[in-house]
């Protein structure tokens, strides 16, 4: 499921822990707990826009050359998706939005 980008490696750890406790099938755990990774750019862009709107000072700092803040924005988006945002897609879209 990680290779197929259905879940992230972080979510895979949660699923593995649940498997060892309950003995449930990993696919069943993912479906039951709603752990499917969010890769849809339309959904992710809405969250990115919210994060940018809440952090105008950091946006200005980023655009002024503090590129280390990219990690801050990615982290905020992943936090908002409760870790379900596809990190690769989030990174790309945050970079595009801030660029």
C-alpha cells in the first residue's frame, strides 16, 4: 500500500501497530480507520491556501529568501491533514503556491 501511495510510511507504522494488536488485515484497518492518503491536488490546495492565509508573515519571509520556511508550510499542511496528505504532492504544491 505504501508503494502504491495508498498510505504514507507514517500511516503504515500505525497500521502495523494495529495489526500486531488486533490481528486485522491491513487493508481492513486502513478502510475502517479512514487512513487513506490524500493525494488529490484540489483538496491539498485548499488546505495550503488556509495555511498561507494564517501565516502571512512567514509567507513574506519565505518570498524574501528564507527558503527553510518551506518545511514549516509543508509541516502545517501535513498537520492539517492529520498526517494523511501525500508528502510528495504536498511538497510540490506548497512550492508552487509560495513560488
